[in-house]
């Protein structure tokens, strides 16, 4: 039985991952799950009972086989002041460095590290319609430097003999996350494209996101993985499709000037810019997506208000 340590386990992706992995735990346990959380009692309330929660690495009393590092402050929930940007960086880079320093001293080496990142690694780009693979060029901005520094910090685990993957994650669609923030306006018929609507919105269904992480655990894959569906859409297409699924008009635009006024640099980088990121590495490995087209993914998620990801 392998022991997995998850950071960020009570977050949107982490919670769904733990639920999926816990489903395999029973009479024939496959994984023992431990979640490192700043608030373990709160985390325990949203995680399966079989998941152990700890608040400090010193509480670990057994060797860890796999580290899944998803910790990080939300990046798109408010404007980026200098203080906020420092917090975003610290929650990712310093946390990852602390994990490396701990496991560097561990008696048993990790076999694998799966570390968070994002498609923000590739930076900006509005009119660039060229598909972006894992080898894609970077257009530097705050998001791209953040992701690059985060990946480079996690890359140190290779020095300990671990196989290391970076999850360059797109917009994750599920019952929580970005979709839940968009729904109120769209349900009222007040949704629509942002700015020109030409910026790309690489997306991924939460179920496929979890399946990608498990695929990385179980297959010989290293380095960056674009965690996006094979059919990215523009912001205008996304708004149109969401409106159609909800049977609501989706023609109320939000001009770029308003986005920048309300959200500043965060709005410019995360809402107005975007590249056509595709999951080349996963496709080359034969990974099969359960949700390849946006309409199908949204229909599944919004088919019932009480629907769960699994």
C-alpha cells in the first residue's frame, strides 16, 4: 500500500482527488491518504473519513511514497496588490521549498512528486491562435514568472531521485471554482463575452482533472503536463455555449476598460489574455478524455443543481 501526502487537499481539486482515491480504499487498500492543512479539523469535515489530516510535517510518522502538492492561495479572487502578489508567491514557492527541505532529510526517498502549476506559465496572448503545447513559448508576465518559479522549486525533487510532474492546469469546471462564480450572472441573462472575446479559455472538467493526476501517478510521465481538454474555446464561444446550456441569452459584454478598472492586473492577465493550450503530452500517451467538448461538459455539470463531480 502506497502512502500519499496531499497539500491543498481541502481545495477544489484536492477534495475531488481525495474523494476519488478514497473510493479505492477498502478491504484491499491501495493508497493511504494524508492531507497537510493549516486547519486540519476544518479539512476533515470535507474529506472522506479514511483521510488522515495533519497541520505540520513533524506529525508524519511513516514514510511517504508520493507527494501531490496543490497548495496555494487563490489567484483570481481579487485585485493583485503588491502584498497580494507576495502572498500568492509565498503560498506556492515557499511551501514547495519547505517540502523539499523536509524530504531531503527523510530516511526513505519519495518515488514521485506531482506539483501544481497552471497554463499561466505561457503568459499572455490575445490574438495568438497557434496551439500551445508543453514546449510552447512564454510571453512573460506575473503569472508566467510565478508558474516558472513554482515549477523550478519543485524540480529540485529530481535531485532526490523522484519522478516529477507539473500540472499546468486550465480553467477547471465543476460544482465549485470558476463556473460557480459565472453562473449567477448567466442565469439572469446578464452574462456574455469579456473584452474582445477572442482570448482563449483552455478548460478541463474536474473529473478529467482528477483522472489526469491519477494517470500521472500510474504511468511513466515526467515534466510539464497541460491539463486542458483537447478542444479549447475562445471566451466568446465559452459565453455562448454556457448561455445555450442554461437557455439564457449571453450577449452582455464586459468591456476591457471595465475589467481593468475593476480587477487591475489580475483582470488583464487572467480575464483578457489567454492562449490556445492543448494537452499534447496526454494525447501522445493515449489518455482518453471523458469530456472533450465544452457543451457536453457543461451539460453534465449543470444537468442537476445537486449533481456531484463523481
